[in-house]
C-alpha cells in the first residue's frame, strides 16, 4: 500500500514537471530550463529545510505556535551564527521561498530581489567550514538572462511562473519522510534531459539500474562503509545510490567526488543538499581528477564507483611528472594520450582501501587493445587486483549504443583467479533502449557472489590462463556464448531432399502427360 502511494506521488510529480517544462520551455532551451527548475527547487528546498529545522526545535520546547517564516528579520538574526554552524547556511524569514513567492507577482524588481537573496545565502556561509559547499551554487540561474525574455517585465513574468510551478509541486511532508520527492524530481529532470544532453556536452547520465548494480557490487557482505568516492562524479547520482541503499548514516565519513564540468559540479553539490546530506558529510571538488586530484588527504576509500568518460584525451606521457605520480607509476607505463580510460582505473585502484571494492564502467576496447593498455592489464592481473569483469548488454546508456563492461577491483583477494560474467543477454527492451530489471541485477549479483562456473554465463579463470591469452580481458574469450542456431540433422535432411526430388519427378511426368493431351486435342 505504502509503495503504491509512493508510485502515485511520483507519477504526479513527474506529470507536474513535464507540464511545467512544456509551459516554460518556449524561450528557454531545454538544457537551460533544467538549471532554472533545479535552482528554484533548491531554493525552495533549503528554505523549507531550515524552517522545518528551526520550527521542530521550538515545538519540542513547547512553543507549538512558533513559525520561523512569520518571524521578523531582526528577531531571526540572533540565530544566524548558531544555524550556520549546524546547517552550514542561513536565510532570513523575509528571504524564504514561500514569502518571496507570496510577494512575487507584485514585485516589479523580482529579478533583483532573487539575485540579492541568492547572493545573501551564499554569503552566509562565507568564511565558515561550509563555504566550499555553497560557493557559486546559484551561478547557473541567471535571473537577468535574455533567454527568460527580452524585457525585465517578461523575465519577471517567467520567474513568477517558475516560482509558482515549483511552489505547487507536491514534495511530501518532511514528517512523512517522502522528502526524497526532491531527489526524485531532480532525477526525473536529469533523465528527461539526458537524451539531448549529449549535444550540450554536459551531463553523461548513468541510468538508475546501472548505479544500483555498481553500488551492490561494492557492498557485498557489508552494511556500512567508511567513505564513498567517484573520481568522475557528474551530478552525483552514483554516490547518492549509497545513501538510498545503505542509508546515509551508514556511509560513516561521507561522500567524496570530483567533476571537471563546472555546471555539473554545481548540480552535484545541489543534489547532495536535495538528498539531505549535511554539508560536513560531503566533499565535491572541481577539476581534472587525472592531472589535479583534489582528495589526496581523504583517500583511501572503502567504496569507489564510477562511470568515467570513455576514451578521452589526456596529457599522458607528454607530462614527465605523471610517470612518477604514485597513482600511475606502479604499472611502469601511462595510459595512451588518446585514451585515458585505464588512467581512471589506476587512479581508483591507488585510492582504494585494502578492504574496499571499486566498480567502474569501462569502454570495451580497454579489455583487448595492445600497447600500453596491455601492459597496464598485465600489471593488474599479475598483482591479482581484478576481481571480476562483467560484460553488459548494448544500448543501456543514453547517447551511446555500445556494450560496456564493468571492472571490479579489489586489493586483498583470496584466490589467484578472475571471474568473468557474460550478462549481455540480461535485459528487457524498453522502446529503443535496453534496461536491466531487478531480476537481471539479482542474477548478475548472485553469480558475482558465488564465483562458480555457470555454463554460457560465468567462469572463474586462473590468472595463469589469462596470461596465456596475452592478458586479453574480454569476457567472450573465457565464457562461451550459447549457440542458439537450429541444429540440423543431415541424414534426415538428405532423406527429405530425396523425397522432394522423387516427387518432382512424378510432377514433371504428370505435367508432360497434360501437355501431351493438350497437343493431341489441338
């Protein structure tokens, strides 16, 4: 029953967002529109979050009539310092989403009002521990953009519409704890735009089911981990799967990630707040993980998950410093300049805790190409760091039909062999894309846990055999595909042909007879 209600709420929420998109999109291209909605959602969320937090404290103290939103700014100021310490930010009552929304249609300077409020919220964290988590968070909602309209009046009309649409969204009551409706709204928007995100070069979105599989792979036998890390974290959906599956309190020291694209980096930090992760429990950094990694002081990590960009260029051996970098030097060679894939693998391995697991989505080429990549695979196999390679079906990701793989890394394996799983047939078809079902995920996970041979599906291969195969890690080298072609019985086929030939002979004779009769009758 509870689940049913949740699905209904979710469907309704998705409908609201969809209608809003159609209503507002006109002048704002899809990709930008998403930033506005997410920014406004975020503003509403932190307004309600701080209000609920203050109110709960007062109500507990017996002051049940209290409502922070109705307080004067002067009275509220007294709590500023305390709130910045606990919540990481502060918002004056007059600047809360609900109060600004109530005045919005009569505020002819709404654009300036919002700009000032966003700047005040960011400033409230300045010089404090939460500063890095709030800096630039509202940069992507440009309230003065011509995309909203070419006059201030038109822009403000759009902003009023936007505030009302976001304000009317049913995001559940905090006490019911369907709070994750915020997260859901966010994920729905991301998914909605993922398909045309390719052209904006922004978001490379990992479908939910794959995030779930990666998370479960790193959690086998665990109910908690110290920290979770994603070296190419995008909007943070992989990191947040851990909060969903384990409960955020069971990721004891928090969520860490790095992202190179500034817009996506901002979205990732917003996403953390929307999923109620406190500012002191996440550390998302901006920059190039391969050449400028930001979390030296936080490694090692017990769980690492990632879907890094496929075959991108990097400095590689153009930069003489990199071969001495402790992350890459053990393999004795750097990933090729035109294909950084295995650099992400080496980086992740380096920062993995001895009792940890990393699960990383890979482009298939890294499993069999020669040259430097082969040398890196040899290093990984000879040191027994690869736990499992899983071949996924094709067409799972938005924007690419390629059949990817998952590489699972561990530092303290008990046996000197590697598991190969051929999950290329584990999917259902949904319109043009393939999708992993819960059942598919279970099947893969069970094979991963059991580490036993299953005909045409899984095989545990001694590392010595992989060396004999020249360190080729393609699943098809070790797991034989089932031959689904029809078996043909040659003897029966020959007998059948003889029958047909004999019958043909009879028919020919019959036809000849008929023709002869016609000839005679002429």
